[in-house]
């Protein structure tokens, strides 16, 4: 049975409610900020900023906290209420989707979840359901996400490079079978000629995009735009200097990632470590 959304904070301000819930969940576990950072994988200063209201964090980190605390959808729902100017965010995302469909080549860095372009149906369904989608609306959103995969599966698909943080491969689904299917799909697409897949292991250490999932889209006119999941929300970036800065960080991080062949072996090892689905 889905967990009912219960808001325990007294504040009527969405941002304050969100920070109250973050503090409550951590203190009830008896965790310090440093302890939480070790458990979830982000820097302790990031959690400090979120609990003080200086930043809301991005959807990736909020989903990771929901999974860690065992509160599916609670923090994500509060975060969505707290995010300022949701109309502008949706408009930017719609524009990004158009640019993605027209891109000549794409580069992506994933912090904690596979990019939507390479998600399986099982993965998309479980993660979208965490955001309290269900029924026909959930089916529609899963279908829409899977439809994006056609961009990489046509007769002349664009080159696609994706770097996966090891956290992506360690954040499994509750559905064991669906998770194994997702890992196997990553292995399969890594062998396609238009796709270059690399894994950035934890051992690579700090880098310039530790908390930022980002996609670069090279357009037909030669310019490149970026879409990032930053500390506040998704943001479409078209200003040349900002895009160039993100690209330099991406290039430096790519030098730390495993080569494609080693990355494929890494994912296969993770897949072998995963338990098989129970026959019961």
C-alpha cells in the first residue's frame, strides 16, 4: 500500500515545511550531517544548505533521500511544492525536449539515475510512481519517457555519450527483476556504434559536477546548449560562457572515467552481484 503523505512540520510555508521534514527525518535517525553524507553520497555541506533553506537541492538528491529514509514520495512532494516558479520550469523543459529531438549529438552526465533516454519501462515506472503518479497518468508518463528512446534507435541516430556516476549503478530499484533488466539494457546499448558509455567510479574522487546532472546538445547551427539539474531545479543554459564552463568540467571529469570497455565490464560485475528475482 502506498505510504500516505503526512506533513509533520508546523510551518505553512512550503519551503519551511520541506526543511523541517529534512531535519526531522535526519535527527530521528540520530545522524549527523556527515553521517548522512556518508550514507547517501552527497557532500555534508549540501545537506546543511538544504536544511537551513539556503537551497532546495535538485530532484536527484531529494529522490535519493526519499529512498534512504524509506519515505517514497514524501520529500519529493514537499520539494515540488517548495520549488519557485514551476510554470517557468515547465516551459524550459518543453523547450529542452524540442532541442533534444533536433540535436546532432548529445553528451550526458548522470549523478544518481540513468538518463531518461536509456531507461527501461520497469525503471521508469517505479521511479515515476515515487512521485505519486498512478493509474492512467502513470501509464502515460511511462509511455512518454520510453518514446524518447526512439531518438537513439532510428535509422541514423545521433552520437550519444553518457557518463554514469557509480551511484547510478548502486541505487537499485525495489523490483529486483526490473533493476536487473535496466542494468542489462545499459550493457546492451554500450555496444551500439552511436553510443559511448563510461562509468565514473567512486574512486575517481571529487570533480566539478558532483551534484549536477547535465546534458549537452549540439544543434544543427553549430552551437551547443546545456540542460542541468542544479541545486535549485532544472535549468536550460544557452549562454555561451556558462555552457563552456560546464563543458570544461565535463571534459575534466571524463578523463577520470573508466574507458568504455572497462565500463561495460564494471556494469556486468554489478549485474552479477545483484540477486536473481525470487521464484516465489
